[in-house]
């Protein structure tokens, strides 16, 4: 007796957490208000990630979000970096909320939507006339059988089940499947977002024309992104150029890129990219986002060709100027500064006192400090943003299912019951939406069933009001 009592007690103890989970936790997680609250939190955090620049350097946040005065009295660069507002979409707390929202949708689907669909697929016949009085729409018709009613329902695309003098018909079961598809689409979208945050990366490179590079300057990356960053292949910038308008403004800039195998040095792919037309290779996208002047090729008298780097002067995005210093004596005691603002315009030559000496165009020469300075070529550099997000296909699939589910949800699930009792045909039905359309359709069926000299007795329905 003692052993049996102990076993019973242990079984009951093991059942307590399961019962507590089903009665306390599951109803909260599957609750619509809880899901809406999570959506609002995700929306607020997403807006925050949109308003605050993402993936910038610490110096950027220190310059734009100082401690004194702090934005709104509390938002400084320290707060941004401690909380993770500089990479909101990859923080553990943002991903945790997405996962919690996905669990809420999944729980709701399993505990509510699937049982509702299972119940809707079942049918039950009724033979008690009192049942029809409880329906929002019901009618009694004298001296009728189910044959004519069946024909009318088939014409209205109903699926019909009969058993003796009892009938059940339904249509629009797809409307019950729609919410489930919506939930599946939302869950897939969340999974795609989480997977992309964990495995994706964003990098930025400024590469001179003619050079080969690998992705090094990574701005933001997920903890599982190492497999996405290219290691066995590089990209060569064959050429970078800019098309200008007749007014001298930039029309479009282009980069001719080749994907090179690091081992065999074989060209694997080649594409010319421009804004909104990236290079895609093995799930990595190379976007054209910026440009610069990286250097200049010059010759002094009959000297060899020198390739000198040019640096951007100032941090302004508008009216950018690049400059370099060219020595005109072997001991570097004298020289000139060369300034340029674009790849097609005139280069300006300044002496050591900051005085404008002359101007020169690419391919032309100028006399300075007793030497002939010839500018052979101004070398452009392409600014590329490199991104990989393996979660994008999952997100697209989720959005597709979401839209499909929304369309499916608009279909009304309509049900009609009928029974012949004591020489009368009792008819009634209900629907989950589009009530007026359903009433008009049912009234049309009733009108077709009756003869011109017979009229149905209709309960729970004021026909003129329903038609209007």
C-alpha cells in the first residue's frame, strides 16, 4: 500500500507543471491582447532603429549624440551603445521579442485556429425543429423534399451531406484555412528576420579603380555570419566611371566588377553595376553607393610616372574636394598642391603659400617651379556596400503566404441545415461574415423552392430589412 501511494504521489507531482503550463501560461501566450502588445513593442523598437542611424562608428555617435546636452535629456552615445540602439535589429532583446511573438502565433494556431478548422470540417445533422429557431436565419416550407433543395445548393457551390431526411451543406471552408495561413506566413517572416540577423552582415569598402579587394571593413554582422563572408573569392574593380549631365552634375556612376577565385585567379563572374543594380554572387550583394577620387598619375619632366594618393579635404557630403602634394625638387623642399572636385573637371594647382598658380586638365601639362607637371590620369574610386542576408528568401515566402492567407480569409464560411419533419421542410443557416449576402442567397433559394401559390413561413428574419 505504501509503495502504491508513493507512485501515485510522484505521478501527481509530475503532472502539476504540465497542468500549470496549460492553465496559466498557454492562455496568456495565445491571448490576442498579448500578441497585439508584442506587435506594438516591435513597432516602437523598429521605429527607434529607423530614427537612430545603424551600424555607424563610435566616433559618429559621439559627434551626433553628445552627453551634454543629451537628446531628450537622456539619449547620449553611451546610452545608445550600452543598450544596443546602434544595431537594434541584431540585439538579443529585439530577437527575443520576435521569437516570443512567433511562439504566441504558433500557440494561437495550435490551440485555437487548428481546432476551429477541425470543428468546421465536421458536420452534424439535426432533426429537431427547435434547433432551427435558434439560427439567425430559418424558414419552414410545406410539402417539400430534399431533392429540389439539393439542386439549389449545388448551383450555389455548396458541398452537401445527406442522411435520410436530413441535410447539411457548407461552402467557404477556405475562409477557415486563411487565418492559419496568415499565422504561418507571419511566423516564417519572423524566422527569416531572426535568421538574417544571426547570419547576415553589412560591410563598406572604398576601392580604387583597377584594384582587387576582399571584404574587410565590416560594419555590422550577426554571431553566425562567418560562413557568409567571402573568403575563397575576391572582387576586382576593373573600371569605375561617372556619367555627367550637360550641366555638369552627376547622372550615374558605374563599376565594372569581376569575381576572382583566390586559388586559380580565374574570373568567376563579371557584371557592371550602378545604383539599384547590384552584383549578386553566392548570396552576397555588392551595391554601388558612393564614389571618390583615390589618386592621380603625374610625370615631372621626363621622370617615371608617379601614382599619388588623393585624400578628401573636410567631411562635407556636398562640394567635396580631394587633394595631394607633389614635390617639385628631389629634396622635397618645394612642391605644389593639386586639388580636384570631380573626374572630369579642372585640377587646381596651389603653391606652398596657398596661392593659386595654375589649372590643368587630365592629359595636359603646366609649368610650375621650373618643371613641367603633366597630369596623366585622375583615378576614381568606387564606394561599395556589401550585404548578405540569408533570411530574405524566408521573409519573401512568409510575405507571400501572408498575402495569400489574407485573401483566403475574405471567403465566408456558410452552413445550411435542413430536415423534413411532419411533412414540412425546416431550413436554416448561418455564416461568419457577409451576413447580408448570405441572407439574400438563402432567400433566393427559398423563393426558388416555393411555388407561386405557396409561401414559406420564415422565422428569425425580416425579409424586407435583410434585402435592404
